[in-house]
C-alpha cells in the first residue's frame, strides 16, 4: 500500500532537540486516534522556551474558554459591586488552580488517558462506578446552565448593537442572534478538528486580551484613572461585607474552573503530548521523554495562566474604576448594556456599538471553545456508564459530533428561555465550586496511585500543589456554608 502524502511528510520530521526544522504535521496529533500510544508516534521533546513555543496550544484553548464569560461578566460585575477591595480574590483564584491543572495533566501524559476516564477509578465505587462518575452526570447541569448564560449574554450584546427583526433586545432580535450563534457554532465544529479549535482560540484570545489591556491603560487619561493605592487596597486581603456569596461564585468561575481543568487533559492528549512520549515500557528513556513533554505542558499551562490572569485583572479594574464610583451594577437583562459603560464612559457614547460587538465576539468565543470541550467531557462520562466504547475512535467521533450539535441547541434554548445571563453564569459558578472540591480529591488520588513516580516534581511543586488543593477545597466548603 502506498503511503499517503501526510504520512510521508510525517516521516520527514526532524528532532527539535538538535534544532532541525520540524514539519507542520509534527505540531498536530500524528495519528487519527491520539488516544492510542505506539512507538511509531514517539517524538523527542524540545528543550527550553523558544523551541517549545511551536508545541504549545492546549492552554490557549483553555484560555478561550474562560477569557469572556468569567472575565467580562463576573469579574467586571464584582469590581462594580465592591470596588478594588477584592482584587486579591481574582489573583488567588487564577493562581491556586494551576497546580491542580498541571498535576492532572501530568497524570494524563503518564497514562495516556483523559480525565473523566481516570475519575472513574477514584474510590469508593457505587454499583461498579466511582462516585466521581455520578457527580460527572450531575455536572451536566452546570455545563448547560453556565454556557446558556454565556450564549444569552452574547446574543444580548449583538442584539443591542445590531438589532435584527425588531428593536434592540426584543424577542425577535434575540431569537435571531441566538439562532445565528448556535448555527455558526455547530458549523465550525462539525469537522471535529483539534487544530481548527486551537488556531481560532489563539487568535481570539490574543485579540480580546490586547483590547481590554489597552482600555485599562486608556482609563489613566480620563476622570476614572486608578492609582497604585487602589491596587494596594485590592491586595490587602479584605472582604467586603455582604459580598461573600458573590466572591465565592467569582472564585469558582474566574480563571480555570473545574471543567477547564478536566477538559485540559483532552487537549493535551489531542495535541500529542501523551502520544509523543510513547507507551510506558518501563524504561528510563520513556521516563525522560515523558518528563520532557510534561515540561512543555507546564510551559503551556503557565503561559495561558499569564494570559487569562492579565485579562481577568483588566476586566476587574474596569469595573472597579469606572462602574463602582458611579454606583452602576450589572443586573438581569441589563448586564451587557451596563457593562458597556466601562467603554462609553471612557471614550464617549459613539463607541458603544464597538464595545457591544466586541463583547459579543468575546462571549461567542467562549461558546466556541467550550463546545468541543464539553462534548468530550460529557460523552466520555456516558461512555463510562456503557453508552459506547470510548476506545473505539469511530464511535467516539460519532458521539462527539452529536454532542457538538445537541449542546449549542440546548444552550440556545436556555438562553432564550431564561434571559438572565448574569444569574445563569453565577449559578454555574457556584456549582463549579462544588465540582472543584471533587476534582481535588480525584487528582490527589490519581497522583498517588497511577502517576508514574519518576514523573513527579520535587518538593517545591509538591508543596505548591498541596496548598492549591487545600485552598480550592476550602473555598468549596466556604461556598457550601455560605449557601446553607
């Protein structure tokens, strides 16, 4: 059988360690089924930041999932409510979760498995399945409510800027934009290609982050200029009276949440990190390769952390500096139009349409990034319960495609039915905090029982990881106490 041109190009790859050029296919998953490791897929990992840049990407998909909903809606709204005093919550939220994210991705590279498959191994078991798997089923609710809220917010933004079939925010105009967003999302993801998701997310994340940072700088030339004293107040670890519930919801929804930590393992596998390390044959050579690709993964995770932390802090500052002094707090259906004041009060009312379109694009980007991620997470959960064989690539692809049609349709139905994006996003944030508690337990279990000991980091990271785990779990407990 004659080899395909794609395979021939792959065979011409060079070793990045020696500085030789690596062909484009090396930057994608080498096989049609990235969840199967074989010696034919082995690739030596790059060393250092510059050679590794060509192999980064999963973190930008993760950033696209959070730079929009948690930042544009909840972070800005929190700043509007309490001012600068809770800036430390934003920084803590983004920082502590990375340790859990990295440790779960380390396990995934070590075993070649995605997170939900590992969750089913966590003891104790109930009727043959892990308690985590049952929580995964319940978590479907959070995925539908939260993304329904994000899609609703995107439709509100587009309808306010470009009303179609009726007045701004009218039922007809909202219905048009919801249907259009759902249709475009389904069309983009029908190919089920990781490369498309990564490239699109990278461009959109960079664009959104650059725009909001530029605006924060622009605030300094207006009457709403913020000072280093304001930032110092925000880093003084105070807690505003009456803001506990809101702050906990923001902790759960800003930065990477439980679902982003879970979905990151799929992107790491589909990027090729696990496959390039090869199957674990017990040799020192495999351990060295795996450690190399784990090092690349950590660079990817920390780079994305820098991007979404910068974006989150910028949105929070806009809310605290511009909305809070005026007593403007986003509520109900007015969330997007109220948030538009962060732009119009700085640059004038003439730019409102540009803000609304930009906000719509940022939120739409979140829907685009989360569609394939939730499709993998949910289909893998159903596979655990016997709906299909996850290791069968044909069945897996069929279920993924089905979810990438069903999920946007469900989100659209929720968006049109509830019409309260801020409330929907905050409800999802609280549920996400509970799911985070369970994931902390699962990651510790998998770290101790399944991750190859040779791939673990030293004492410094171990301490950081345990602090992260304790803080994340503790916030979940605080959320529970605050609610009841």
